[in-house]
């Protein structure tokens, strides 16, 4: 393999050990000719997935080089924009945190402070909520898909394992990373840590409509109430959220809401005996099913 291109082992070794010239040379060999200045101009306002998407239209690489565009975009962005964290880099750090937290969750000694100390400034450096942040988050979530449940459960898990300080930092990290969950994770943690009624009341407030509050914040608050088995509050707030989501044609979100309500109905004999409530849930469930189709809930 020429010195100005990477070899077929790049997928195993990663790109960090290859020269910038070799990465750019490989891009050029397979149809994407650009230099350092060209990459900087292209990547100035974009993230690796967007950059790689543009390259894919003219990419000729196959086999081990088929996925090269994204890896190259991510590696070059780390080199040329060292002050900007990439979604892949942040995902790596979060997965490392989850790995170390696993020891804490199973009663083994674990010092998570260095992980939080590194992650918190990275998250604080992300773009403010808006289009750029949405693009970043979408790319990040694609990397974290396999670890989503573990990450969401981390604050409560740490709290139950007796690591109150780490639990609070994990909750704050989630809320900073995903602004739609602001207030929700800390309220859930508060309810789980002993102040159940206070936490539930905060979540009840967050489920309600308010100027500037997103439907997604309201949904995450409803989901937290479901986790707490706060059935009375769930029953009193969930259908209104469904109706607001439906009015805005947010049918996938409305569908998620009504599945929470259907599970509530399944586990509550009292609510099952309420014919009006049962009919309200079933009719909305059927409407959501027609709008988005059945997807295995």
C-alpha cells in the first residue's frame, strides 16, 4: 500500500495512527479529492455524518473501505477542530463511563469522578439547542443505541447502589446532554431517593402544557411517572398529552404516550373498571395505530 494511503487493516487499528496525508490520499483514491483547507471549509458548520453523507454520493470504495468516509470525517474533524467534540468521541466517553459504573452498580469499588470531570465540560461545549444541536444529538443517539437503556437507568441505579453523589452528577449530565429532559431526571431521582411525593409533584408539573415547554419534555415526565408507578397522576395527565401531540400531528410521539397509558390500564384493576377511561384509552390507541402502524409494543 502506498505511503499516502491507509491499508486494509484500518478498521481494526483505527485511523489515529495514520498520517493526515494518508487519510486524505485514501479519500482521493476512492473519489473524494480534497486537501486540508477543503476539509476545513466543508466541516466548519457540519458534523461527521453530514460530511460523510456528502462524500458517499461519489464514493467508490468497497469491502473494508466501504465505511471509510465516516471514520475519515470523524478523525479529520478531531485533528483539525480539536476544540469541537464529535458525536463519536462523546459516545466513546459515555460508554467508558457506563463500563466503569457497572462495577459501582455491582458493589465493587469504582471512582467515577474522573469520568464525570472529563464528560461535563465536553457536554457543556455542545451547541445550544437548535438545528446544530439536533444534528449532533441525532448522530450521538445512533452510536448510543445499544447502550440507551443502561444510560437512562444510570442515575437511579447509582442511587440505589448507595452512590448518591455520582447519581446526582449522572442525572445532571443526562439533562445537559438532552435538554428536553431538563428537570425530569432530577425529579425522578428525587422521588426514588425518598422524597417520592415531592418528585412526583414536579413531574406532574412537567407533564402539563406550558409556554416554551416541548412535547418531548412532557413525554419524558410522563415516562418517569410510569417508572414510579404513579398511576393516579399518570391517569390524570396522559390523555391530555396525547391529544396535544395529536393536534400537532406528532403521531409517533402520541403513539408512545398511548402505549404508556395502555400499560397503565393493563396493570390497574381500578382503572379497568372505569368504562369511560378505558374507552378513552382504547379509542386513542386505535387512532394512533391507524396513523403510525403497529410496531411491536
